[in-house]
């Protein structure tokens, strides 16, 4: 019985004169296919990254608008609750019955009525200073924060020290106000919740960056606790701080010094 014998045919004989071009074209096609797949994935990744950036920008905008709305509500409440009753009281003094009073009573009534607008003016001035402190506007961030430290010292409860070195430049008024609000919120939190006995504030410029360090000996936050609070409902104060830091394209770090009961908050603004 005859056996089938395997026949080996070289690729060169099978493809003939086209062997070399085919062997060159096939890897080329494979490389081109892989390149197109890679480019498509890069395009998809860039689109996803752009979407995330837009979402982040929207979150920052929402936080900024929410902060502005809160400021407007607070201003409206202060004017309604404080300035409104003062002016209404002044109007009561200056009623039609004033003409029927004797001269002595009229003089006393007018004097009391005149004191009320003065009080209202001081109230409005106080609200205006709270929105944009004159020291911040006229002399800059270092002077405004120094004023905060001085006021804290004035309470006699907490010792606050302030150090400022290498004053190089001023930010825009809007940027300085945002930084000032961050510092004010942080100091308020320390005074309200930490039971600290001293607060140390240091400002400096380092490698073209503004750096601010707040240290205290009370109960404080670590970075992990800060991020945890930001991912939970409530805690608008800390969320506002985080949103403002992102708006400034800066960073904030909460740390506890090793072997010490000292908490430090470091802010870096480019």
C-alpha cells in the first residue's frame, strides 16, 4: 500500500517573486493597526480628561457662586435685622406728634433721633469693613493678617504671634481677599473648636510661591480627616476652604508634628 509523503513547499516558492514585499507589508499593516488603536484610545482618554476638567471647573464655579450667595444672604440678614429696626425707630421719633411737644421734649426727641442714624452709619461701615477690610485694601495681605493676630491677642485668651518675611509683591485685590477669607475661616475654626492656647502665623515668599503656615497647640485636623470631611455632607466651612484653594490653583496641607501636640496648616499659592 503506497504511503502519503509529506511535501514541504518553501514560502519563497509558494509566493514566488512577491514573497519579500508580502513579508514587509504584513508587519507594516499590524503596526499601523496597533497605532490606530493606540491613537483612538488616546483620543478617548483625552476626551474623558477634558470632561473631568470641565466638571471640575463647574464644581469650582458652583462653589464660588454658593459662597457669593451665602455672603449676599448674610449681608441681607445683617441689614434687615440690624439696620432696619434702627431706621424704623428713628422714623417713630420723627412722627407728627413731634410738632405738638414742648421745646424741651422736642430737643430730647430730636437728639435721640439723630443718634440713631449715627449708629446705623457705624453698622453699615462695620458691614462694609467685614466684606473688604480697609487694611487689606490699603496695605495688603500681610497687614490684614497681622491685624487678625493682634485682635486675637486682645482677647487675652489665646496668644497669637505673626511673622512675615521677604515681602515681594501683592496679589490682585480679589486674590488677596480669597486668601484672607481662607485664613479667617481657619482661625475661626481654631478659636471655636481647638481649645488652643497659642497660634503662630507665618507668611513668606519661597521660590516665587506664597506660603502661609498656621500652627497651634489645640485639637486639630490631619490631612486624612480634612479630606474625609470634604467627602461627607455638611461641613460647609471646610468645603469653602477647599473650593477657594482650588480656585487659586493652590494647595493646603494639615499635619500633626511628630512627638508633639502641635497641629500645622500649610497653604501654598503660586
